[in-house]
C-alpha cells in the first residue's frame, strides 16, 4: 500500500483491536462544510478580497472569503486545487492545552475514550512499532509509569469524539477542513507551502515542532523529541500558533477526495480529516505539515501525536 495510506493502516490496526471492547459512539457535530464554487474563467489568478484576521483573546477572527484550496505540487489527496468559499469564523489561537482540557474533565467528569478502552496509541521508539499502550491517556501520554503531561503542551490521546465533547462544552465546534486551511494561509491567497513561509528552517531556526532524522535515529534539532509548549515556535501572520507540526488536529469533516479527483476512496462517516502534521515521523515528510497537507483517522482513535483546536461561529 502506498505511503499516502499509512494513517489508515494505523487506524484499522487500533480499531480492530478495540472492536470487542466498545461500539463506536459517534457524536453529531454542527458543521457546514465550505462548498466549492465554479472558478471564474476570466481570471488567471485569484484576485478576490480576503477578510482580515483579528486577534481577540484566545481566538482569532476571520472575515472569511474565497481561496484556492489544495496544492498541485503536494500529494495526490491535495489535488485538484479548487476554489472554496468560507464564511466568517473564529479559530483558537493555539491547540487546546492539557490545562484547558483538565478544566473540561474536572467540570464534567468526562472520561476520554482512551480511558474507557484502557489504552491508547503510542509509537515505541525502542521496538520501532506502534502499540496500544495500557494506561496511556491525555494526562499520562506514555502510560502510568511515564511523566505527567505538561499543562502548556497540546493535549493528546483525544479521539474525534472527545474533541467534539470538549468543543460542545466550550460553546465552540471543530473547524471545517476548509476553515483550517484558510486560517493556515492567514486568510489570504497565500502560495506559501507552510503557514509561516516556504522553508522549514532559516539560518538553523525552526518554525515548527517537526521530526528530524530517520524513524530509527531521531534527532532533536528543533529542541523537542515529542510535543512542545503551544506557541513556542511563534505565530503565523494571522496570529495563530502551531498550524504545522506539534500535533495533528481534528477537523469536523468526513474525509473524502476533493471534487474532480479520481482518487479511489469510499467515504466513511467514521473517518474524519486531520490536519497540521505533528512532531512525529511521517513518511510524507514536510508535505504532512504543509498548509494543504491532509490525512485521516477513525473517530474513536486516539494517538500520542493527535490533538485539536476549536472554531466558533460569530454571534
């Protein structure tokens, strides 16, 4: 199977091993995916007014607009590039942190799916394999004998269902995939590969927490082997942090190929979009944490490199 489908192997492995433990308990989420619109044949480039991004506390406001979603130079699932319109929305400045998620669980006595299953997905660097690690959950990302998660790091080991539950409690929702990419591009018709520009580093300065080295010989040139504090690598032009690297982020949408794509794929409502890439090794390399990079996972899957951020409609 090609490298594009590696995340599917992971979710199938974990989902099958949990099949007898629990039936999926998918939660409904109020979303309105951006709809592709016909491209103006009289324009060779996109020259449409874009809404300004305005920081308001822990969220950034986007007026919305029309942009070209996807990349002709990226992976097959990022093609074809197509025009998409998004309405006004707010986006969390950073991924939800451990401290923020703790407030949610203490207020509601919520138990994540990892806690109910009794395990969660972690890549064992010593054994060089994915495993369902007993006792791993959002507060103990490396199991009961491992360190407690730091308050200022993004929360991990949260499934899509867990993320939706948090968003409902916070009076928010998960962003659509189109909103996520629009925000990663700072709400502008940017052609940059990454949310911060076109280079992973400049003068040995890193702009995101991503993997360096090979899978069996990790390096920590960016200062972190696993998650990093949110915002430590700075903001994009719109004022958002961690829009590439650190943790994969859940989106509201069911994963499916873009309009006009001939990618063979059967849409499954239990498989949702993830964006941003993460600190961990990915066979797709820097394409995984580009503004147009996209992947997928099942709604009940929780991993040590997956978190989320929220969005909200204007009142």
